């Protein structure tokens, strides 16, 4: 009977250690992960009032990105547009199904540590 109890205790200890490692929190993203410099030159509300459209320059190319504003309320209730300036981002989606099309999404790391995702909706040279 003692062998069964000790076997059960040992099994529980092994399982607890494995589950702790499996469910451990992933390390927080650092500013090093966000190594793309994005210059926001303008921002405006999208037609739905819940999203904003950013006019940006990334690597010398001009893009329009669409993503959420700082609040889920309609813009008439005071949610803010992102201020023009320089931000750090990382490319989180870069799909090229053909040689002439792409789907891209960037995640911005804002100065307060929050993150927002913006999809590319227009591009030009």
C-alpha cells in the first residue's frame, strides 16, 4: 500500500511540475520586438466612428492603416485620435498569396505600453 501512495505522490509532483512549465506566462514583449519605425503624419476617424485611419510612412513608403481608436465609443463622445509622431511597431501579418498582392497588419507599441493592431488598407510610393 505504501508503494501505491508514494507512486501517487510522485506522479502528482511530476505532473504539477510539468503543468507549471506548460502554463507558465510567456515573457512580456519588449521594445526590441517592435523594431519597425513608423512615422504617423495624420489620423482621421473611419466612417464607423469606432476606428481610425492613420497616414504613415514605413521604410520610405506611404501607407494608410486602419485600427481601433482609444475608446469603443463614437467619436462624438470624445475618444482620441493618435497624435502625429514616431512610433515603434512590428509586422504581425505579412501574407503574399500572389506576387502582386499582400495582406499586412502591424502592431504598435504605444508609449504607455499598450498595443494596438492596424491593418494596411492603402499603399503608395
